[in-house]
C-alpha cells in the first residue's frame, strides 16, 4: 500500500486495516518509509487516535518486526517491569536488583530520554564504563547468572519501535495512548517475560496528564498483555511532583545507591517496595503480598539488593566502586542555588517544568541525536509539604555550559509554589489494574 494513502486515511479519521498497519510497520523497519512520511502518520494518529483493534494490530506488527527472546532455559517465572516515563523516575535501576535479590528473574530492556522525561539508559551510562548494548547471548547469560539485566533494545527486538521511539521524541508525537501502549507492549512481549508489572504515570510530569487517560492506558496495556498470555498488572502513580530529589543522570544514579543503602527519599522507596512486592508475588516467590513485602524489605535492609546492583554494574562493564563512592560518577563543574523569595511551605513543584529545566541544562535532548550531559541535573532541596525560609535553597542546578543556565532558571522558578499554609500530601499510588479487575485508591480515578 502507498504511504500517502495510509497517511490520508488516518488524517481523515478512518480506522486502518491490518494490511495498512503491517505496511506502515514494514516500511519503518526496512527504511522504505521516509522519516517525513512516518512523522506525518504519527501526527495523524495523535490527532485522530486508534481504536483497540488497531492498537492491538500495531503492537503485534511492531513485536513481529524482530525476533522474540526465548528464556525457557532459565528456571522460574520471568517478570518484566516498565514505566511510561516521568521526571526523576529511576525506579527500574533500584527495583531490578531488589527483585533479583528476592529470587525473581528480571529481563529489562530500557529506553533513552523521551521529551522532558529522563531515560534509564542515559542514567546507566553515567556510570563509568557501563555497557547498555549487550548481545542477546550476553543478556541471557547475565539473567541466568545475576538474575537481572538492564540493556538497550537490541537491533533485533522490535526494530520498528526503536525507529518510531526516536522520531516521536522530536516530532511532538509522544502523548498518544495507542502509540505509548504499542511501544511499551511490543518490546515487553518480545523480551521473554512471563509476567509484567507496569507503572503508568499520571499528572503534570507524565505523558498522561488526566487520571481518566492514565486509567485508559493502564487498561489497554493490561488487556494487550493478558491477551498475549503474559500476566500483566499496572499501577497508576502520581507524577505531578518529581519522584525523589534528583533529576538528571549521574545525580539519579547516586540517589539509587542511597535508596539501596536505606537512606533514599520516602516516595521513591515506597514505590520500589510496592512494585517489588507484586513482582515477587507474580514470580510465585511468596504466597501473599505481606510475605512478598517482607522479602523486599529484607533485601533492602540486608544489603543483598545493593550487592545485586554492584554485580549488575560489574557484569555490564561499569565501575562497581561507584556503589561505595558515588563521587566517582561524573560531576558538573558549575552549580546554581535557586533560593526561596519568601517564607512558608512548598505547596507545589511542577514536574513538567522541572523536567524541562533539566533538559535546558543539557540532561536531556532537544532533538534527535543530541548529546546528553550526563553530569547535568537538578537536586531538589525542598519538596511539597516542607517548610522554607526566605533565602533557603529550593533547588540546586548543576551544569557545565553557562549559556544554558538562564533558560533553566526561568523554568525552575515557575515550578515552585510557596504559600503560607501547608497542604496535605496527595497519595502516590492512585490505582491498580490487573487481570481480574481494577482497584482505585483515589476518588475520581
């Protein structure tokens, strides 16, 4: 089928046939579709949407664009994890070693920064020597020996998604339920997991801004996974405020290490424990949530999870000494302290603006192919609910290029709101969607 006919059909709001979707994915995979044609269809999908059948066909076609990993040689249930992306979201880097320390095998293929959100691969590459581009044989060996592995999507796993992922980042086509659902699940269905725990972010710093949209995405993801025979659960979590206190690459790795040492931020630690609990249950390493949670907490308290991270770093060519000395991570040459102009309580910290400020400092990409400054980032010294006195540092901006500072400061200043009275801290976990139904923890979801 001609690319222009497929683009025109979706532009006009028509549902695409399976033949059209297969033609599109095939063209992206073999390069017969030019970037401008692919971008045009992506924008048409953002504007006109896709129904559930189209989304399932797109997911299947993208998954079939490459090979599927077979992990049957490794005993036990393999449990994957994925987040739809948020600001300060470094959960996977902590969660994979935690779950592995509990006996769960965690195959994990991750992505790079997308829009204002950071990427797991960029963060890992701030560890000196760390390799994310492992072969599938290395991936399988490491899973058998270590129990977890955090790698980039290989050229043979859902190659259509890899091409689309890069284009979406720079063409304003990230925020689309069918594109997000198909991107996530095409990789997850190909990477060898038997079960999957998803973290669907919702709020200012997420791609799904409204609770109803996040819930719809969670339902779509769980439906696609369950239909494909993969036990799939999705938690809907709040992303109005950055997760943790570090936003960037090296600064987030340092925070991951702190969590595994028992000194990390409460919100990040709580989310790791909740998701880890379900991963342990799905792997049938515990008979109840209570038993699974006890195992997760023990892995953190005993240092077993920290040792798994050290082993993971060593196996992937990184410097394991960063676990004991995070000062070995890249450090920015310059810093700027954004100070409070009045006393009171921090009542809001806009995750979207903080994410954009981090990108402005160089921690993310403005366009496809941009280099990332692994040492740039933001440390949040005050978060919502905390008191502040005029002159206190609200956040510390770390950077190397002085020409980037003004734009970042302007965004950061808009992000923080200080008022006379503190406001209650909203729930972090909003809902849970699983194969047997839904549980919403917050009214209005």
